[in-house]
C-alpha cells in the first residue's frame, strides 16, 4: 500500500524506493547472471513464491524488467532487463565488489570476478569519466543542486529488514545485499555523506521511526560499517561515523544516484544534489572499469570465479 511523506529531495531516495529491497536486489542480480524464468529466479534467490511474484510485478511496473512470452503463443512468461534495468549493472558490479572485498558476499553470490578481455581476476573499480581518477567518498564533494528542496514522495512499504533468528540476541551478520538492498539501511548510510552523525539529526533528516533507526544502527555497528564515538559522558551519547568498510559503500550509493538522475528525474526537473570530482572539478560521471587493465566492464565481458579458486586471490 502506498502512502506519501515529505522528505528532502534525493535521487538516492528515489532509487531505493524502487529497488531498495533485498528480494528486488537479488532478482536484478540474477537477471544479470542469466535468469529469466520464474522458477529460475525462485531456485536462485530462495524467495517465497508470493514474494517473488510481487517483486517481479513491482520491477515490471517500475520499468526495470519486461515480461515476454517464453515461447511464441505460450502462456509461460519470462522476465528480461529493460535498458533502464541494464543500466543498473554498475551498481550491481560495485555491490559484488564490496561483498568480495569485505567477505560479505550474499548466499550464492559471486565469490570472485574475471574480466574476459584481459583474462585476469579483478575487482571492478569506479572511475571518473572526465579525468580517469578513482572515485571515493573523499574524492568527491557534495552540494545542493538546482533541484534541491522538499518533496512529497510516495513511499512503498518495503522497509522490513530480513529477520533473523538472532534478532533479539546478537545482532545479525549482514551480507552485501543487506547493506545495498535495504531501503532504510541505504538512507541511514547516505546521511553520512552530508555530515550527519547524531541519532536525533539522522532521525529528523529521514523522518525514520526510532525503532527502525535503532535497529539499522545496531546492524551497521555490529557489521563494522559504522563506528560509535562518544560525545557526551552522562548520559553517554554517541555519534555514528563510517569506517573504512563503510566508506567503501560510497561508489554504490553514487552509482544509484547517477542511475536515478538518468532514469527517475521527471522532465524539466533538476538534480537535487551535485557531486563534483575534486581531482578535475567536473560534475561526476562515473564508469566502472577493470582494476587490472582499466577497461570498461559490461555484462558480456565479466565472468565469475568458482568458489574453490577464491583462496588464490584472497
Ligand atoms: Zn574527474
Ligand atoms: Zn581487465
């Protein structure tokens, strides 16, 4: 059921509103790995049938997947990435990279990647299209764009994090999809890019419920994405800061932002946030390249390493 709320305009919000859900992320990833039939998605994601149906419907409605008859005149449907969906490849590559680098790959996720053009095991790397320099949180500057402001947005109710049996005891170990495929987790992380570190400030920036924010912060700290810093002794109060592992999620957020600006801005609408690459002072336009030969990566020139090869690169 859709409801609306007033929030600070952000392209990342819009992207996460469409694909910020664990199942949607897994479906998109499997579509890039060749899945197209309902049963294939089901076997590869382990999604319950109803959940899978509803997420596939949502991705079709949002223009990320399109449905085709699997056989001429047949009743069976298959699902394929549209140009808008194919354009999510950079964000998928960056998510895989983060999972591999930080030992947080999703179940059945790629354990390593090979660039078939140079033949080498590699890690996809985000670079600036203008100057070729690497892109990281510190290499970029953020300021308000001409489209900054508040907007009324329809918010889909996809905020439930994957529940784990250990929820009440030890915080769950999260994988890359928990970090990149959960709407609230993504939004909480993105407040860091604007220098927001305290609980109350994060809460008011996002209009997030206290219990959801507490839960996400707990997961982010437990998984080494945020670290707590004491700023008041009694009662003890903490600020939340990105760790190195957390900062390494930045290219993923940027990939989503660039995707949203390309596909989700309405006609005549200007971007709410401008990101500048410090090295060349140009508005960021990013490409994802092979860490070994620096050539652009495409779904056609990336293959996966098998799990047993993995130790060799580690
Ligand atoms: Zn640059
Ligand atoms: Zn290469």
